[in-house]
C-alpha cells in the first residue's frame, strides 16, 4: 500500500469503531480510544507512514512471504479454508474469494527469509498497552468512566479536552496516537497479497532491474484514494466527510459509504495479535495465488487472467479486511490496558 491508502484505511477503521460504539457493538470504554485519536487526526497521514519514512524495516517487518511445500507427510502445514475461517472469525472477504483455490488444500508455510510482520504487529500492539501504563497520569483518570460528556463524531473531534495529555511524564497523547497509526501500517501490509507471496514480482534479482507489478498494483489502488492534499485539511472535516473524500468513480466508494457492510471480528479469547496476523497472511497468500498469475508484471495481466470485475472485487475485499483487522487489533490493545 502507498501513503494515502494507509492513511485512509486507518481513518476508515476509526469510523468503524465509532459506529460500533454508537450501536452498542463495542464496550463504552472504547469510546475513550476514539476521543484520543480524534484529537490527533491530522497526524494520521504521517503517522501511518512512519514505518517507511523513519523505521525503514520494509525488508523484514512489512512482509510474511509464504510458499508451497513439496512434501508435508505430517499435514501440519496444510491450513484449509474451514480452519482459517474458524480461527479468524467473522467473514473475511479475501478468504471467501480464494476458498475454492486448490492452494488451500496443499501444504504451505512462511519462507525462511520471508519476514516477520506478525512479530512486529504483536510487539507494537503490546508496546501501546505499556505506553498507556507509563502515561498513568493523566491517562489513568482519563480512562475511568465518568458522567456523560458531549461527543461529536460528526465534527471529527471529541469535545472532551485532552490537550493536557501532552504533559504526561513519559508518553504523550500524541505519541500514543502516532503509535496507533504506525501499528495500522503493519496490519494493513499483511493484507497486501504480494507482501505474503514468495513469488518475486518487483525486481529482476540478477540484474536488479525494477519490473514492478507490486508497485503498479499499489499505484492502481492509490489512484482510487484521496490525494495527499485531502489529508492536509482534516482539521476542518468530520470523520464521515474525511472517509468519503474519494475521487469520482473510486472502486472503494462502497466501503466509504457503508454499502458493503463490515463483519467486525474481535480477536477470539486467548488469541493474540501474532496468531491473528499469521492467519491473515495465510489468507493473503491464498488470494495472491488465486488472483495473480505467475510472472505477472502489469495490472492488466491480472485483468486478463481474471477480469476487471474480479480485480475490483478483490481490491475491495483486501481493503475491507484490512479496515476490520486494524479496528480489531486497535480495540484489543486499548482494552488490554483499560481492563
């Protein structure tokens, strides 16, 4: 994913959480997370891109590439559709698209040099809970249930005044919000099929010549996202307005409009972020093998192998699954602290 895609998915995840809280689908304690992130909404554009601009762990932390195994008599590495569906919970649109592909009937596992994306998600998510604890004043008081206050999601910001959080002795409110946005980057990358498929469609390894299906597919999606200038005016927009600022004809309009309903899937009891992301990456691997032909170098290769309709459907599935997983892991990190 490119920068605008990452920022938009983070915004859409925040709106999903806000809607679920309003509908009673999430504990009221999660409302405090929204209030915090609303106050630092303009930071989402840079925050969700920190892993690229400052951390720079693209070759390890952003990927979890898998490959088929020639033999697996134990059956340990054959994780089929039913198993993935039960583990992940909810309806994963990407998995539904790939459910009948025979790749899910064969053994497959992470490649030896395939990266450590699930580890990054687990470590950052756990670190967020620690950051909240290390900012006990005033966060300890902030998260306690108090009398009802005004809360205007339509304005894009909470009316609750939490600017004092920037005076916290260890981690400020802004630092914590930026880390939530940073965490979303790694979660989203686990939903990009080519981040999870060992087939190399970016470079000629011998000549180091850029070929580019990976980048071209991400550019195709980016063209359907708001431009970077749209994120510069976030302080003047409501959250609802922000997620709808898509270019005319965007293939992602049904997601922003809520026409495609989200099947929110909180992590199952006893299940951690590492397990969730390993299985999410398994789904991405299966979708990659289902959607993308070997040696593809152009987005048009996917269209010819499948169809334009299937490409658009898969794109929406990828983004929808990314939004719901970001929301689920954000909520888990927050509730691990609050509870």
